[in-house]
């Protein structure tokens, strides 16, 4: 009997070890090649475009969404046969924009490679976070300085629960959620501001299993 238990125990430990080292989520640094060399450093950093111009659903629902080609075409319209662009034509004949222009013509989406991915058994919702003052930077790092996006945080269960247990340092006024370099005003710490907002708005992230596993 003891032998069987020992074997089952080892099997269980082995499975858990495989599970928790599952590379799908626990891989900070994952930085796949994208079909277009799109730079957040240029668009969100230097041009100061708000994240919500492209990730339109991030404060409305579960998914942030990747922008459709039409969003890029607002500024990167291809030149027509007459050599004139329909909309703004920044870098209209750039080789780097070829896949965008092809997608616009064929009406097939650009095949962006997904970077952050939770297992299907985890429930996650963007709007529940950003509308409570949790900034993108807490979970994605300084995207506005990234030439090419990579996963900055582990997205593990322990990581989620760490913040849910002690969220004060990660709560800021909602108007600054997309200002990734936000600093608290002189004389106050992040924790103090977070604690005030948490009291005022009754923010109380939960840690019971059913919150994330429904
Ligand atoms: C001009 C449009 C645009 C703006 C503005 C923009 N993004 Fe993106 N974002 C994209 C596109 C296109 C992708 C997919 C390609 C890639 O990963 O680079 C993407 C990908 C991402 C991803 C990775 C998604 C995945 O696959 O897991 C994150 C996270 C992200 N953006 C966050 C932000 C944040 C935070 C801001 C604001 C600081 C921002 N983005 C501003 C267009 C934009
Ligand atoms: C609000 C206008 C605007 C939107 C919308 C926009 N861009 Fe841009 N993009 C620019 C500007 C301006 C530059 C040039 C910056 C520079 O050269 O310094 C640029 C540069 C680029 C470049 C580099 C081109 C080169 O040859 O150097 C790529 C690639 C690019 N954008 C892709 C995209 C994609 C993909 C989208 C949609 C997800 C997008 N852009 C949406 C304004 C925009
Ligand atoms: C509390 C952590 C957290 C915050 C805050 C957060 N994200 Fe995410 N984001 C995630 C996780 C986790 C995923 C992967 C979701 C999945 O696989 O279901 C993700 C995925 C994404 C994606 C890929 C598309 C999608 O919806 O799955 C984009 C784009 C994105 N986030 C942009 C943003 C932007 C922009 C902000 C700020 C306005 C933001 N995120 C704030 C954790 C966060
Ligand atoms: C940086 C802090 C932070 C991180 C990291 C974080 N959360 Fe949250 N989460 C919050 C806050 C703050 C709330 C809002 C609680 C409230 O409204 O009372 C919240 C709310 C939620 C809710 C809604 C709960 C409800 O009451 O309905 C879910 C679900 C959730 N988080 C899941 C996750 C998952 C899954 C992860 C990891 C992938 C995660 N969170 C990571 C801070 C965080
Ligand atoms: C704040 C969100 C959150 C809460 C609360 C939470 N989990 Fe999780 N859980 C996650 C995430 C995210 C993952 C996926 C991590 C990964 O990809 O490795 C996960 C994974 C798991 C797994 C799979 C383990 C693995 O390594 O694959 C089990 C089992 C689990 N959770 C059980 C629980 C139990 C039991 C509770 C209550 C005590 C709980 N979870 C509470 C977010 C949460």
C-alpha cells in the first residue's frame, strides 16, 4: 500500500511540476516575431497615442482586442493607382507596411501572433481591472518603450494572488491607467494613494478560488 501511495505521490508531484512550468503562461520574456515590425515605442511612446485608440475594448469588456487593419490605414493608407492615397499616407510605400497593405486589399486580418495567454480554465477580465485604477503597466510592463512586445510578468496564479492580497501600490486614479510613467504627486506614496482610492471606491479584490476559476 505504502509503495502505491509513494508512486502516486511522485506521479502527482511530477504532473504538478510539469503544470507549473507550463511554458504557455510562465514565460516572461516571450517575444515572438510579428508579421509587421510594429513599434509601441514609436506609436505609444514617441507619438503618445493612447492605448485605447487601438485596444478599444480594454475598459469595456474581458478582452483588450488587437486593432483591425482599418485602424492602421487611418494613417498608413496605401497609394492608389493614381499615386494618391485615400487617407493619410505616412510611409505609404514602406516595405515594413507591406503586410498591412496586403491585408487591406485582401480584407484578411494581419496574422498577429498572440503573446499573453492564460489557460482556458482561468477567468480574466480587463475592464474589472482598468476601471478600478490598475494600469496596464502593472501587468504588461513599459509597453510604451518596447520596440517589439514581450511578456513582462509571469501571469502565474501566485502573481495574480499577490496583487489581490495587497493591491494598494497598484491602484491609481482611473484617468492615468494608460499613462504608464505616472508618478504619485509630491509627498505621497503609491501605497497611500492606492489605499485612499480603495476606501473611497470600495475596491476589494478577492482571493477565493471561484473568482478566477468559475
Ligand atoms: C497604433 C495602435 C496601437 C497602440 C496605440 C497601442 N497598441 Fe498595443 N498592440 C497593437 C498591435 C497591432 C499589437 C499586435 C502586435 C504586437 O504584439 O506588437 C499590439 C499588441 C499589444 C500587446 C500584446 C498582445 C498579446 O498578443 O498578448 C499588449 C500587452 C499591448 N499591445 C499593450 C498596449 C499598451 C499598454 C498600449 C498603450 C501604452 C498600447 N498597446 C498601444 C497596436 C497598438
Ligand atoms: C495616428 C496615426 C498612426 C496610426 C493609427 C498608426 N501609425 Fe504607424 N506610424 C505613424 C507615424 C507618424 C509613423 C512614423 C514615425 C517616424 O517615422 O518617426 C509610423 C510608423 C510606422 C511603421 C514604420 C514604417 C517605416 O518604414 O519606418 C510601421 C511598420 C507602422 N507605423 C505600423 C503601424 C501599424 C501596424 C498600425 C496599426 C496597428 C499603425 N502603424 C497605426 C502613425 C500612425
Ligand atoms: C491585471 C492585469 C492586467 C492589466 C491591468 C492589463 N492587462 Fe492586458 N492582459 C492581461 C492578461 C492576463 C492577458 C491575457 C488574457 C488571456 O489570455 O485571456 C492580457 C492580454 C492583453 C492583450 C491581448 C489581447 C487580449 O485581450 O487578450 C492586449 C492587447 C492587452 N492585454 C492590452 C492591455 C492594455 C492596453 C491595458 C491597459 C489599458 C491592459 N492590457 C491592462 C493582464 C492585464
Ligand atoms: C496589479 C494588481 C492585480 C493583478 C496583478 C491582478 N489583479 Fe485581478 N483585480 C485587481 C483589482 C484591484 C481588482 C478589482 C477588485 C474590485 O473591484 O473590488 C481585480 C479584480 C479581478 C476580478 C474581478 C473580481 C470580481 O470581484 O468579480 C477577476 C476575475 C480578477 N481580478 C482576476 C485576476 C487574474 C486571473 C489575475 C492574474 C492573471 C489578476 N486578476 C491579476 C488587481 C489585480
Ligand atoms: C486571482 C486569480 C486566481 C485565484 C483567486 C485562484 N487562482 Fe488558480 N490559477 C490562476 C491562474 C492565472 C492559473 C494559471 C497559472 C498558469 O498558467 O500556470 C491558475 C491555475 C490553477 C491550477 C492549475 C495549476 C497548474 O499548475 O496548472 C489549479 C489546480 C488552481 N489554479 C487552483 C486554485 C485553487 C484551489 C484556488 C483557491 C485556493 C485558486 N486556484 C485561486 C488564478 C487564480
